[in-house]
């Protein structure tokens, strides 16, 4: 026959039936040693200190006393009955203060394993105050183990996260409350729902979209009991108090192109790609294949190497220093700003034009012009024409490129996308799109019609003659230059530029490639991928082939 007693949890009456217990918040990893920081488990040992596994009676009494103290809100007494008083104290205090339990009932299960005591928890949850308060009943089963204290010989509860809830792991805690921004059902430009399981790169994108647009998309916020990592990041949901309602959010993504992007990066380590629509800025796809969850496609900061020569060439032509058919020297080596530069493979072009040097990615042809420009010329071109560094409002956080003004020694390296120049595939896909359209359109993942946010604008478009020459040189690169192998077989209006960027501490250069085909422009990077046409190039080709 069960006996019941009245006790208080956080000032609220709770019924305790048989052996009693309750789940807790703020679980901390149990440390070695028993009863850390407690007098109850640090008492001096005596010659009569017991050894061996706890008896059935000790298990029963210890579990009863621990769960009874816990149920009454006597955190200190409960903690002193564990082999990690510090961890238990914080966990039980956290449950009382953060889990919003207004009433709790515990019932012991049948003890089948000598040291294992199962129990059932029924917790009444109350979130909010007054008429706005939300109420729910959360029931679950948990267990505890009783062990012999190594130094005291006392029977103690082995403090583990599973004492709180069976699904908790070390370093995790519980938090009850709002589940963040209202949920969204993100769909592509054609209304197809975007599934983060099928399209794993969206695992970092969809939560950011929810944070930015959950409320604007018409979603309703939910209230949940969630797991929280040691670093404070919200994780899986254990119980839903109020189910949120998802709003529908239309994105600019194209599910077909997104699938192609996911498949394209999967074959490479540390690879990212972005596809943008020229003339409008719609982002059609974004994919990352990395060892971490970092959205390098949108937030990475790497030197873009020779893909930057698209911007540099436009600047040089605007200043009248070169034209596509003008003769330009391309020696094996060049010196500028106190540094020596060379071409990959130590090639040279005798009697060639600027278009020849662009198509073969001749570094020295660009370096040789460094003393004829100011340190602000490339930075101005990057911002005023290509929109780099202009505080883009894409819809989720992004890094928008950086081409700072350079002093004498930095200018030559900046011309070939090295030095302090930083970019990511989003930035360089936009560069390709700007070259194709002749003007900059800030990339967007969500139409600005949803929130009327201010997007970035470039000060001016490319002069028509410069745009025509730039596209002609990019087409030549794609057809017979360094990008030809990667772009082979693609029809339509195509253009490309390869890039390799050396990075400190890396054996191989980062592989970069940008290109366009008809109404899609793309850029990719593969860290330590080597030549741009070898790794990043096939990724860009695959996503451009998937476009209409």
C-alpha cells in the first residue's frame, strides 16, 4: 500500500507517492569524487566504513530520502545525498527557477535491479503570469542509481543527467519557455517546400530565416521544454507546451539548383558554392560541405585570388590603362612594392593582348600596372560598381566582401585578389552576375517586398564598352582559357574566371572559380583545392548546368 505525504516545491504544494522524485534543469557534468563541496559526502572515514555494493535496504532508503528532499524543494539536503553535490545543487536549483514547475507528483516504479530505482514524474508546468499564463502537464519516466561512496562508504545517488531526464546527456540542461522566433515553412521560388534533411546545407540557413522572418511570415510562437547545450545553444525539444504555427516564407531559392549545388560540393572537403540571378540578385542556391556547420558560402572571409581580376580588369579599362585588344606584357616574373611575383607554372606570353593575359590568368600583366594606379582605385571600383562591402541586406547575416584601400606594398597583391582582400562565394557570384548584367543588384535570399528592408546599391553601372569587353574576355576564358576544361559542353552565353589563392599555413592553394551561363551566375571555393579549374570549376559547371 502506498503512503502519501505533503511537501512543497518552490512554494507550491506537491503530492509524493511512495519513492518520490522530479526532473531538473541545468544539468552539469558530474565530476570525479563524491559529494563535491558538501559536508554530507566529505565526512572523515572510520575503521567501520562499509565497502562493496549498497544493500537493497541502503538503495531503498537513499533513493527515498533523496527524492523526498528533492520533492520538498530542499535542494541542499538532496544534493548532499549524491556523489556530486555541486552538480546536483546547481541542477536542482535550476529546475526550480527555470523549468516553471508549479506542481509535481512522483511515483516509484518496481525495483528490479538492485541499485537501480525507477520513478515516474508528472509535472505541472506554468509559463507566464495572469491571464497570459500557459499551462501543461508533462509526464515521463526516469531512473537513478545508488552507489557506494569511495571515501565515506555511504550509499549515495550517482549524479547523472539521466536522473533529471532520460534523454539528457552530459553538459546539457533544460530550459522551458518560448521556442524562439515563430516557426516558418520555407519554400522555394516555385512554392516547393525546402527540407533541411534532404538539403543539408539549409540546416544553417533555415534557422536563420526563422529568426529573421518567423513573425513577418505569419508564424505563431510556441512554448517548449528544450535541451540547451553547455554553450547555451538551444537543441532538441523534449516537450511542447504550446505548439507553434509555421508561417510560409517564400525564398528566392530554386530547389532543383539547390539539389545540384548540394551534390556538387559533396565531392570536396571544405567546399562552398552560391548561385545568383544576374540583373535581379535572387539567390538560387547556397551549399556548403564542411566539417563544421559554418555557413562559409555567406560568411567566409578568404582571399579570392585571381577571380578578383574581373574587378581589377574593369577598373583598369575604366581608367583607360588597358583594353581587351591592347598589347600588354606578360613576363614570367614581375616586381612591385618590394615583392616579387610570378605566374603559375612560370609561363609567359610574348606579344600578347590584355585579353590573352586575362584568359590565361597572367599575374605579371596585372602586377606590371600597379605603379600606374592609386591605392584607392581598386577599392573604389569594388564598392562603386560591384557593390562589395556595401552592407548587404540579404535576409540573413552575411559578410559582404572587403577590398580596403592599399598602400604601396599592398597594391600589387590586391590586384590579383591577395593581400587584405577578402570575399566568399556569395560576393564572387555577385561579381560574376554584375559582369554579366553590366550593373550590380544586391543578392537577396528573401524578397525585400516582405519587409521593405533597404538593400545596398552601387553608385554606378559599368560603362557599356567596358562591360562588353569584360564579357568577351570572360567568354574567352570559358571557351579556350583557364576555365575551358571546367566549362566544356555548356552552351548559351557563358563566361568564367579561375583563381588560386595561397594562404598561410596551407600546403595547397584555395581553389576559386566564378562563371555565368545565361541567367545564372555562380562562384565556388574549395579550401586547399589547388588550381581554380580543378576543384571549384567542376562545382560551378554543375550548378550552371542545372539552371534553365
